[in-house]
C-alpha cells in the first residue's frame, strides 16, 4: 500500500467533518456543539435511539448541500454568503485538518486536496440527534465510496503508534470483523469510525456506543453496547432500512438530490405526545432544481380543516398554526391534576373537543402569550362544561402575589360571551405595563398578564394576554375583521405568516430577553448578525402553507407524505 493511498483514508476524516458540519449547519444554522472534556465524551453513555433520529439528511452530493439550500428563493434572501462558506474556516475543521497534517508529516504521508473534494461529493446519509441542551449535538454519517476498502487497512498500523488514533473495538458485519477507530483532534473533540466494503460510518461521539454500566475494557476504553453495535452493523450492510420504513420513504420513487427530514418530536419541543398524528416535515430538492415540502401524517386524524378557527381568529396575526391535537392525550394530564386536587369536574372536557387546535401570535403581544382556539363538538356541549372550565381556571391560573399575599380574584363577565373569566397575574415579561393600573401597588412585578378564558358558541378561546381574547370575541360580533378574510383557501391552510409583523415581534422579544449592561457582547452580536436578517424577513410578502387534502381532510390507511403548497396571500 502506498503512502498516497494511506493518506486518502486519513483525509476522509477531513471530508467527513466538513460534510457533516455543513449538513449539521443546514439543519440548525450553525448552533455550537456540546463542549465536554474528552474523558467525559468517551466514557459517558449518550442516551439516544439510533433507530429514530431527530433529523436526517439524504444526499446524492453532500458537498453541494449548502449551495443547494441557497437555491430556494426565500432562503437565498434570508441567508448570507457566509452560510455556504461557514465551515471553510471553522475552528473544528481547522483543528481536524491540523491533526491530519501532523499524522501525514510524522508518518510520511502525502495529502491530496483535490481528491478530498471528489470524495466529499459522494452520496451520504446523515442522522442527527438532540444533545442534553436540546440542540442537534450528535450525528452519524454513512458515506459511500469505493476507495475505503483499500485505504483504511493501513490505519491499523497507525493506531498502534499514534496517541490521537486508537482502536476501540470490533464490529461484525456480514461475517467479517471490522475494527472501530477513534480519532482525537483539536481540543476535547473526537470522531469514531468503522468501514465495510464501500461504506464508511462515522459518529460524532463515542458515548453513542458506550455501555450504560460505565465499565471499561482492559485497554481502558469504555465497553461498547451490543445493541448499538448491531444497529451499526445493519447500517453498514444495508443502510438505515428501519428509519426509512418508519418514515414511509419506501413509498417514494427515485431519491431526490437532497432530502432534509425533521421529526415532529424535535419540532414540537417535547410536546409530540399531544400531536401524535403529525410525524415529520420533509424538504426535497428535485432534479429540476426546485425545492418541495411534504408533511407525514398518520391515520389517527379525522380532519385538519381549520377554516372555522380562521373565521374566528382576529386578523393581523404575525404567525398562525393549525395543529392536529390529540385531545385524549391531553386528558391524561387533566386526570393527573384532578387526582392530586380531588377535583374530577374537568376530566370530561377534552372528550367533547374535536378538530385541530389553532394558535396565533400577534405583533402587539408577546411570544409567551399567543391566542389558543379550540372547538367543542356542539354549542350544547360547550355550555355543559361551563362550570368545569371555571373550576379549572380558578385552580390552575395565577400564583400568590408577594405584596398582596394572595392571588387576584377571577373576574367573570358573561355579557362579553357565553362564558368569560379573567385573572391578573404578575410577570416580569407580561404583555402589559402596570404603571397606569389601579392595582399596580399590589403586583409583584412592573408588568402583568391579564390571563383570559372565554367560550363563545362552540369555540373556546384562551390567552395569557386577554386583549387577544377580546379581539376574537369582537370578530364574533362582526366588529373586528377575521383572519379568514385574508386567506385564499382557509380549509386547507395549515399555517399563515406575515413576515413584517413576525420580524417586529421577534426583534422586540430578542432585545427584551437579552441582558443590557451586564452582557453588552450578546446585544452587539444580535444587532450585528440577527437584526439584518430580521429586517430582510420583514420585506417578504405574507404567505400561507396549504395541503391539498380536498375540501375535507381524509386519510387512507397508514402513514403518508402529503405535499405542501406555499401560497402568497394578500397584504
């Protein structure tokens, strides 16, 4: 084996780090990775399910992914040129490159940059998982190339004589024992890799394979999980078949040039239990150079028609979403609370709710106080639950005020709706200032939320900012315009965005959350990097995201991907 061939294998690490980093950045916009010391990384088990990643990238040409993302006109305007070239000078890439340079020098190898770029253009499959801080901090890359079988065998010799490259175990693939290696590079970082035939599998952290017992091998390396190793063997031999089956990808025709998949559990910030019918969101780049999006839904859903909610939502929203709520899943939470409070009056409420949940954010309110809308199966059922709703509101909303010594009373005003309750709650980031309120001296903060729950007809409205509920009730009285008047196809609309209003809301919340004099660097960074992007966002036209389900939503058996349409709406 020549020195040139040996270095090809070593150079693959640089390719992999660059490819995975570019893919990683495409999904989470260059959020920093987890920083732990190398011993913690190698000896602590990472509790993830290798069969269910939070995000996936299926690419025919991984090197082209950043450039291909910029082919989407909307993203081309929002992202900068730095997006495509971010990792060219990234510290992790530079550290890995330096490590490989040292290996090449000390072991008399030769580096060929042109060949690295060619290998980077190979088909690849990237799976990503959340780390403990909620970001996509762990990844696994499966790269296809026919050069691996000839070049990686030389690494056995290097691993015995180099402190940064070590053999940590073996993997049985198709009756063959393949060595598993770890490459330490930079400061407190490493990669784990194993190859078989024409495929290479790379993991971002050895803890993804480590045993939960914390036991070590005689060489001092953490013992590897047999279950995880079996999944790696399957991935090397036949790809991620289980993942593709779970995502119904086998139903699709020829693979796209680029495919990005985000699991709904990741998008819902842990609330997927309440929206089990929504499974994943997918973006495909076709051979025609156009990006298309799809939604994976299962057959638990009866309807996603939110037109009745849009007819009652106030116009002027910055962002509105229609979510396929699993009301019976929510009932479990109410039952747990009812058992602890010995109050079972509210457990039947969720049995009589039907259809999707509507949620809207408005530019003159706060991110923490959207308007929530849901519908009972009939006006009669809504009235039957009036007493139970009042009991839930009185018990759950508000906390004892420090100065007042108790919670504020619940205000009831049936003249405004069939049922109407409001309670003042002190909050540092409340939607309203207290300076002009008669009760300001009794508040525990300078701001407060007028938390409000109301029922009008069969529709339930709730918001921490009661002004939004009042506007929704005004829509019912035809004294305030409805959101549906702005939508071309309300029945099929799953989301509605007014970029100018959303930009204003995000910018205000950004500066409200950032510390002022304490951390001026944070504020300056937000002003320099984020604010220009928000200003660009504000120039875009209003749009809606629609699904072509016909007039009424209907599913055939099993899970299925449904195409989404992005429709410009009236300003």
